[in-house]
């Protein structure tokens, strides 16, 4: 599993380093499903045209076209099933890559805001996108705040 995570991290850092690219990459999957549907319809239309243009009699033509129609339905249902499974995987992926880091950041903000948070705790850098930039900004703010608190303590002791 660590191997797949390291591959994903490298791909994310190189190709999907913004939320826009992540969302667009996931939408590309649905576009591919639409192209697959178009391809099936085109191939089956060609099969019908070839069958009609052939030398089949009227009695042989109807079962041949029905068989082509059955093949088209089979492919379309397979593509639909793949699109549904892919969409569910995309939702889970986006929840993992976007919602999970935001929930972590929100929990840390709420801890600090309630007065019971640990100011020495940094936000983990889990992604390579705008969420990472937010985490880095918060961590930099906390470094400055810790320095100010340390200076105030030192001045109070003196």
C-alpha cells in the first residue's frame, strides 16, 4: 500500500498540484465514458448498415439486427456500470484528498479557538495543492505567534 501511496504522491506533486486539476482530472473520467458510449453507438450503427447492405433476406435481417441491438445494449450497460463504479470511486477519492485535510485543519483551528488547543501543534502537510498552501500559511503564522509569546514571557520574567 505504501508503494501506491508514494506513486500517487509523485503524480499529485507533478500533475495534480491544484484543486482545479484534481476536479478536472476526475471529470475527464466521465468524458471518457461519454466517448465510449459514442464509440459503441458508432460501431453498432456501422454493423446495422453493413447488415442491411448485405444480401440477407427480410426474414434473416430482423434477427441479425436484433443481435446487433443486444450487443449494443450489453456494451452500454457495461459502460454505465463502469461509470457508476468510477463515480463512486471519484467521490471517495475527492473526500479523501479534499475533505479529510480540510477537516483536520478545521479541528486544529477549533482547538486553538476554544483556548484548549496546543499552539505547538502544526497542521500536517498532506496534499500538494491550495490546501497545502493554507497549511503552510497557518504553520508560518503559528511560528510567528510562538515567537511573540516567547518574547512576551521573556519580557515578563525580566
